[in-house]
């Protein structure tokens, strides 16, 4: 091959033009013929309609169960009881005897105060009465019972003759002598209280 020489390109152009013409014919055939056949081959459009939903008929509810009535209880006649008049009276008497009133609760115990009588105070002592000379000459003797009102301080506030010895001279001599005594006051529940204290004195001749 010689470079620099110009080659003839007409055969190549003819071949290229034939190829282009062939493509144009094929495209035309496809557009005209095949398109029509494709349209004929396609199925006809499907028509659709909205159908109402068919609901199955409702079944009737089952019948209620039969109710059975219980048979009435058999009639049993009450037993005949014959009570004699004597038995009726005896039962009435027993009922009357056995009926008792309810026992009432006893009342609460009443508080009783604890009292202690007044006594002569041994610490201070007490002078013994002197026998009156006239009573000795006359032979007077006897027992006198005196009562002294003792205050809360143990001192005598008042006195009296509860029982005489039979001789006023002896009664007054005992009253004057024992009236100077000191006492331990009486108490109520432990608290000092004014009270009367009895003292018995006996006159005896030597």
C-alpha cells in the first residue's frame, strides 16, 4: 500500500446508504403493520360492575330451654295431740313455779370510815384523883363514868358525868382531877377529829 495516494470511497458510501435504507424500511414496517396487528391482538376491555354484597340470611335464635315446674310437696296432715286437762294444769303450774325474776346486781359496798377513839396520852401522864377526906370519914365509894370532849389538839374542851358513883362529892373530885389530863385525839381514816372519850374511875376505901 502506498501512502500519499487517494483511495476511492464510493463503494463504502453505497454500503452505508443501503444499511440506512434497510433500517428505514424495517422501522416503517414495524410502525405500520406490526402496530396494527398488536392493536388487534390486544383483548377487548373488561367491563366491571359494582355488585351489592349479598348477606346470608340470619339464622333464628335457638328456642329457650323448657322450664320445669317443681311438683308441690306432698301434704302431710299435722299429728293429732291430745293433752289431758290434768297435764295442761301441771305444765302451767310448773311454768309458773320456774319463772323467776332476774337477779339484780348487789349495790356497791358503802365505804365505812375507820374511826379510832381518843385515849389518854401516856407521855404527859395524868394525876390520880385525891380521895376527899369527908368521903373517907363517911365511907363513900363507887364508880363514876365521865365523858370528855377532846379537840384535834388533844386538849379537853368540855366534860360531863355519864354515870354517877352515887356521891356527887366523889363525881366532882374525879372530874376535876382527870380534867387536867392530855389525850391523843381520835381519828377518822387517819385524820384527827373532835370526839368524846369516856373514862371510868372507881373510888375504893383502903
